[in-house]
C-alpha cells in the first residue's frame, strides 16, 4: 500500500528511491558533522585564545603541515564519494532496462498526454503496472516543462524540439502526484497529474479499454501509412536493400558510420533530426539529397515514424 512518508521525505515508492535517499542521507550527515566541527571549533578557539589583560603577541606556530593535509584530504575524499555515488545513480536513472514498457509522454500548456504502444491514451493520469520498468519518451509541444514525481525521486526536463528519456519502476500500488517543475506560463501551478500504479491485470484492462475507445491507430501502424503517404519509400526500402538513402530495415539502434568519419547511434533523436534537418549528418556512402520535412510533418507524425522504424527491427 501507499505509505504516507514522513515529515522529512515522501514515501519511497520506486526502485531508485532508496538509492537516492541513501545518498541524500550521507550528504546530510557528512555536512552536519563538518558544520559542527567548523562552527564549534571557531567558537572554541575564539574563546580559548581571546585577548586577555597583559597578553602579548608571540611569534608562535602558525602552520601545521600534518593538520593541513588532514583537513584537505578528508573533505576531498568525501567529495569524491558523493560524486561517484551520484554519477553511478544518475547513469542508472538514464538507462532504461531492456524489458521496460514505453509510454510516449507529451507535455503542453498545461497538461500531460500519455500514449501507449497499442494506441491507448490518457490525459494527466499515467497508469502503469507495479513492479515493471516504465520508460518515458518525452517531448513538449510548446515550451520547456519538467516531469517530477517526488515519490519516485525522479525529475526530468521535457523539451520542445528533442526527446528526453527517463524511466522508473514503481514498487507499490497507489496514486502518486506528478508536478511540472519548470515555470511554463500562467497555468504552470495547475499543470498537475497523477501516476496510478496498478496490478498487472488492471493495467491490461486499462490498455484494452483505451484502445477499444478508439483513441487512434497504434503509432507504428500510423507510421507505416506515413511511410507511404509522405513518400519515404521512394528512397528508403524496408527490405534491407539500399536505395537513394539507407534502408529502414533494422536501422533503429544501429551504429552508422557517417560521411565525416564519426559514428552515430540511430536513436529517437537522430531519426527526428534526420527528418527535420537531413543534411546535418549523412550516412557514409550516401549523397546529401534528402529534403527537409520541416513544416510538412508534425510531432505526432514523427513519433509515429519512430515507432514504425522500431517495429521494423522486431520483424513484423
Ligand atoms: Cu509545465 Cu510548468
């Protein structure tokens, strides 16, 4: 069940939360100890060596190498611990497990829109199964927003012209608050949502209901239509043979050699860039002849094309 948490922190309800809390605890305790030493030390020495009647300045010791090494090395070690601990957690938060389910998250003034792989959708309420990693592929339709769920200790900016990725795995069922934490205009403070963590069966029911409501085509089916209607097929095949441009078969998450000698991982952002600004990076062996689709294609359509390209990898 959903435990209320404490005055200090909200309940920890994701797999990452205990790790984030442990690091916070470490920083708080280490800082408190250092604070106490510096502040009480200053007071003690100020009193102990105050100027007394008849006291004279002496040419006493003003330097102690051993002491200086100690108070340099110990805080440095603490800083290194905090850095590597934090960096390690940061990497874990940014790399979603392979079995994660993906939810397309779109922010706009002033609500959240969630789209699932089967085309089901919801507004301001992200329904997820408990104990399953959930990857959020996020973008904004207007300004910068930020996706913040205190119970999961997760926060990620949502940007208008590129995807940002994050993931979480909820450890207990219940409802959790979702806030926007980037000032995005007059409606910012009411840009609130809920994360509803449910059992596996409830989640499946939700998905089925969502697609039965006819919230739209599944994104990869829509993408397959766009592949034809936007004439992608004239240059890009889906059977592995190179055309004027590289084939789409197996292209997603492939490392491509570029004409400038660099290597590029084909991910969501690379596909987006290749559609809107095709001359930016050219795959080695091809000519820079693709026209830009800027103004011809919208974000929903780009999402659908990304989903379609992904589906070509699973061989359907
Ligand atoms: Cu969206 Cu603040």
